[in-house]
C-alpha cells in the first residue's frame, strides 16, 4: 500500500449518517492504535468523583493503564484492584469477594464512596453489576457506584467513557431546586468563576456553575442534583443529561463545544432561550473576532493538520481554521459521529476537497509518509505521523466553552508556532508514559 | 483476600509480554482485543512502539464479533493488513475478551496462514497473568513454529532470548549490552530465519526465566546448551552502589537481573541478600532464602527486617511498613517509562 486511504469532506457530507456513529473507511480492518491516540481515560474520569476510591475488578491487564497513570498523577492511593484469574472467572468466585473488598476499602475510613469498575469479561458474561453494587453497599455501609470499562462497545452509544460519566452523574441527589445553579456536564475540569461561560451566566442570574471536577467533597457532588438544569458540552455526556432528566426531572440542553463564531453565537442564543434569559455575549464575540483577525494576519497560509485527539469535532476545528485563512491538509476521524454532521457540511462549503483519514487504519500507518505535509499538527495522533510538523497536544485538563473555546484554540496554536515542543516531550506530559 | 491489591499496581500482563517478545522480530503482531489492551502495550509496556519498526495491530474486536464469533472477519482483517507484505510471520495474541468467549486462536492462526501464505501462530494469553508468562508462551510458540526437523552443523553463534525492554533493569538496552561478536537475538528481525537454521548456534542465553521453555525445547531436539544470565549492566552497577553498608537486602526484579545484581553486591559486601519476584522464576537459580510472591502480605513479610530493598519505585507504598530504605531499580512491568 503506497497511499493511505481517505474520503474527501465532500464525499463524507454526501453519505447518509443514520442515527449512530459510523466508521470512515468501513469496519472490517485492524486498528493501529498509535502512541498519539491520547485522551482522558475511564480511570482518570472516575477520579473526578470526589472522596471516592475505585475498585477495578478485572484481569491484571485491564487495571494496568490506571496504575501507571495513577502513579503519575498522584491518585494511586485511591485505586484498588481485585485481580481475576482463570479459575475464578470460570467459577465466578471473584464475584463473592467484591463486597469483602469494598468493605476493606470502606474500613479505611478515608472514602465516602467506592466506584466498582468491571470490564469486558463481565460485560460478556452478563454480570449483574448493579446488583453487585447494591450488595456491596449493603455489606460495607458505603455509597457504591458501578461502571463498565468494556471497549468492546466503544463504538456504540454507551461506550466506556459514556458509562463512567453516567456512574458519576448517578451520584447526584435530588432535592429542592436551586435556581441560581447550573451544571456543566462533559468537562474534565472546573469552569472557573472568571471564565466566559460563568460570567455570561452570572449576567442571567446564575452564580454557580457546577462541574464534577469542581466538587471538593462527595456532598458537593450530590448537591449537583439540585441545580436548575444541565448543560451538556460533550457528546459523551449526553446520556447523563437524559438520565438526570428522567431520574430527577432536570432539564438539559446539548451545547457541544464549538469553534466557529457563528455556531457559537447560535449556541448562546439557544442557551438564552433555554434559560429564558438574554445572554450578553457581544464583548466575547468581539474579542474572538479580533483574535481570529490577528491569527489570520500572522499565520494565514500556514498548513495545520487536525487530528482526532482533540476535544470537539475535528471538522469544526478545521472549518474554523479554514475560515481564518489556514490551509488544512487533512483531518483525522475514524468514527464519524452524528454530531459531526453540521461541521462536515460547513467544512464542505469552505474546503470540499479536504481529505479525511482514519488515524487507526493500518494503511495510514504503513503509508504515513504519503500523508499530506503540514506546518503544524493539532492533536498528538496527527503529530505522531507528521515528523516535520510542529506538534500541538490538546489540553484535555482545561474546559473552554463559547467564544473562549475559539480564542483558547488560537492561543494554543500560536504558542505552538512560537515555542514549539517536540512530540515526544508532549507525549511525556500527556497520559501515556512511553 | 485472594487477588486484592491495595498498594501494588497490576503488572504488565501476559499479552504485553507476548507482544514484546515478538514486536521487533520481523512479523506482524495482532493483539486480539477491542482496543484497550493494545493501548496498554502501546502506552505503558512497549517503549519501542514509539517510532519503532515493529508492526503491531489491534484486532478491534467488538461486541457483535464476540456474540456471533466472526472469526472469518478477523481472518479477512488480518489478511488485508498483511497485504503490503514483508512480514516473516503473523502472530495472534489473546486477551481477556477472546479468552472468555473461548476463541480457538490456534484455529484462527491456521486460517490466517492458509489465507495469507505466511507462517502464522497463536499465543493464548488471557490478560490474567503477568508479562513473564506471556513472554514465555510467545518465545516457545515462535520457536516451535520455525524449528527445523534437522539441524546443520554448529557454526558458533550465540542465540539470545528475552532481549526486550520488559526484562530490562532500569534503562538497560539489552540488545546493545548483549551484542558481542556472533550474537543473534530471537526478539529481533530475522528471528524466524535464525530459528530455521538453529544448527548454527553453539549456545543459547535467556535473559529471564521466561526464555527457558524455548531454550529447553531447542536443547531437547538439538542438544544446544543454554544458560539464564543477565549482564552486569549500568543500571545494575548503579543499584549495587546503593547497597552501601546495608546488612540485609531484598532485591525485587525479574530473577535473572536480580541474581546478577546479588552477585555484584556480594563482590564488595557480606550482606544477607535475597531475591524476590512476582514473576516466573527458575527454582534452580534461586537460593534458599529467596521468596516468591503472589500477594502484598508475602512481600511485606519478606521486606520485614531488611534495611534496604532494591526495587521499582512503585513498590514504595507496599513496602512502607517495613521501614526499609528503597533504592530504585525501575522495571517497566511496574512503572512503564516513568522512572527509567
């Protein structure tokens, strides 16, 4: 194979999407899970549950990634492992040990909750995870949440990252609603009080913007169930919004992080209507317009490839860059999501011939030298393949929304041009250690 | 409680050991997983993956594949990926997902061989054992696949099993350390051909207990002698220097590296030195006082009374109650690349 396979944005826009995600190049192929395929994993996400411990009930291999990450990011003392062996899987004996393990963790007196995480093994054998959670909670006298880390369903609507977010949201408790508080679902970081979103909402009488990451105690997390509503800013948190609407009657709105000024303005208009308030966003829009102008003046004509290891739709980011005069030599997307649809159409209007590659296709790996070259690669997955480009890692630990998302993106890219770091150095600063 | 770990993290699993043993050997390695297991290998257990020349793919198994047992689809996927050619073998490595549904990986490997014409074999890893077990299976499977019926006369080569990062102490580069004269590595490109011409070898060395099964197989058929050994390396020199005037020392690593370190320490010290390991060990290479661990309690007991433990820094929490000083001897099987 001399050329990696691709689909143009125009061809992609013409394909029927259907209701779910679909593989860019068809599903029947091996995957090359390259070193740059980074992101926030299940275990780091689980650690957003404050004052909690995580019990991995799994074969040794499944707990492995969490252990190194836990050591690196300082939460090793919150991770516990119940390692399975062949015999206990065959007999199911390990299931009886789970309540005892939870009891041991509860007995330490350090934690308010335990999140039990099971894996493909139990997903395939049909283990009643919720039932086990209930019996463990009874035995140990501690709050127990449960989740699966089962990548066999990763392409479906309820992949592991969706499920772990649901487990966290499942700890929200209902009660008297607090009209001055809203939740943001789908972040890995708090929404700072000085952020654009917090200030815009403050103007609408909302003075508390809550996130799981921003909760210091388990009690604070439970209180999130009393917020007025949920703003879902990442597609993986949509199921949480639906769950909370059903369980606690909390309304929610999907406002996936966008990067095009017009889309952002439209999203704010929808949010205003949802909240029944006039949101004042003019100064942020103006600030973004100026940032875009400056970026365009300084970098117009540069080539920036957009990888998939980013937060948001790579098509949306590409469209924003193209509209600023940047050339986007290619986009990486292996599974095309329903939420990519509008951005794909926007990008088609601007640059219909933009090739879209799958970053995990074996052909992309074996023929990576034939990928279109770029001055910069956004996302460590694209950066791995483009040896001559400046690599820019996505800062998953930050939350940006609204015009601030665009301004922050441009600042990130500017820093990349002005103070480039090697891909390897960024990998070390990322979630993977090798 | 059996299998419960409060302080110690899960070690590199058997499939990582299997992939590592085969990664640079000139074949195409397919981990039969949904994607998470290959992330462990790529992200934590196999530093050569970054920019290395090995070809390693995930089978991207999905729920429906496990329900309907679409082995034919897996064969197709592998054949398509192998189409560019240049591979001396195709290895299929098992994981928890295929293990629990009882996939016959050996049969799939035979179908792959038929479809591609490339020598193919399976390593039935389950993700439930540590890397040393997977390395052992992979080296034995590779050897079994390529050993000839008869051998040519000896020509004085030395063959090395186990020159992989997972067996290394600290930042040791085992290939560089072992490359002396006519040395051939069964973990490097050309391994298949080297095994086909096994008669050229005068002796074999395995750098960890994992290689013993393959070595015994060769010895039983061709009478080629072997030994388990680990070189006196820079990482071990540094660790030995940390021994100082300690009187009771526990070394925790894979047995071959730990034994060499013990020998180095004894050159300058009268300390009581024990070697402990959670991984495969060769009883004949163990001393009476050497413990084999399967849980945290045994580890803590072994460290009790020691004034120095030489081990990966990730053992720190499990050893805290012993009060022993910890001198770092990083091991990828615990801490990945964090401390190397």
